């Protein structure tokens, strides 16, 4: 059977080994960009395949992060886990919401996000090895995929909750994390976080672009729709402070966040 973008997305989601997932992502990205693939359709798994480790815990059960070398390993491990989830989330949004109503640019954008998230994971996994650890050595939380499950029924809700809320939070916290790493002289990890930060502004812009596309198609006011979805699907709401410089670069200005500022 001739592969399609969706069949390759399903294959990647059903791949447990992280390195194989990254390699298959690179292959799919190249094939899509060459124009070799139709979009197609394929069933989306309820959740992606996962390796035996790390152990997945509810966020509230995660151990407190220590300081020093062990704390650095825990930080890089947590970030690697987030980025691996982000690879799956990019492929899942393609696969789960594939529709003839969406333009090719939608798939172009999310293929690009998957490509960069895979690069982020690979850089962090390599950094873990330099630090004497590997991905899977520590437990990790399952919060991101829990949010994906809660939004599997609605593309607008998925965009609001994942790229525009949970992933956007990284833009609020990363600059301070990078500053602290540089204070300790860790330029290697800092450089990786700088790359991730720059790319995540683009990824938030992708989320905002397609959220506003859907709102325009329905005649909804984007800021009102966003607030409604967060109140409905994200109990507790958002927590300030927000990195408005980065968020505004991505098109998510104060009008989206005024309820929580």
C-alpha cells in the first residue's frame, strides 16, 4: 500500500522507541516536503506507544527536583520528555484531525513542528548522555497526553489547550531557567534551550494561526472562544506572569490573556 502522510503519522505514533520515532519523523518530513505523499486517512491510536521506561506518573506524584548535578539531569530529562511528547502531539494533530476542509498549509505547518520537536528531543537526549544519564532513567509525568485526550474531540480545543496554553507556558519559564544555567557556567544546556525557545515561538504562532482560522470559519471571536475553551477544559485557568514579548511575537497578545492578567 502506498504510504500517505497520515499512515506515516500513525506509524510514528505507534513507535515506542524514541530514537526510531525521531528517525521515522525525519523520513516522513523529507517525503512530505518532496511532494511524495498524499494526506490520506488512518485511524489514530488512543495514545502513542511508549518505551518501558520512563515510568509515567501523575504530575502530583513526581518527586521534587534536587539541586546540583542530579538536579540538572532531572531538568534535562523532564525537558526531553516534554519534547518527545511534542513530537507525538504534532503527528497526532495531523492524523486525528485530517480533513478535506483544511488547506495543505495546515499540514505543512505541523510537519514542520514535528521536525523541530524531534530535533529538540535528540539534542536533549544527547545532552543527557553527556551528563551520564539516558532518557528513561527517571520517572516522568503524563500531563501533556492527558490534555491531548481531553481535546481529542475538537481541533479548536486541542489548539487552545496544547500549543496556546501548555506549550506556551515554556515561553514564560525558559528565559529564567536559561539565565540560571548560564550563572552556573552551563553554556551547552543553555544553547539547547535557546534553540528550543526560538522554535517554540514559531510553534505557538502555528497554534494561533490555525485557531484563528477555525474561529473565522465559524464566525467566532478568537479571544472569547479561547477564554471559553480554557474555562471549560482547563480548570484553574492560566497563571501569570506571562512572557508577553514572546507571546506577542507569536500573535498571542494581551487580548487573549486579559482574563488572567
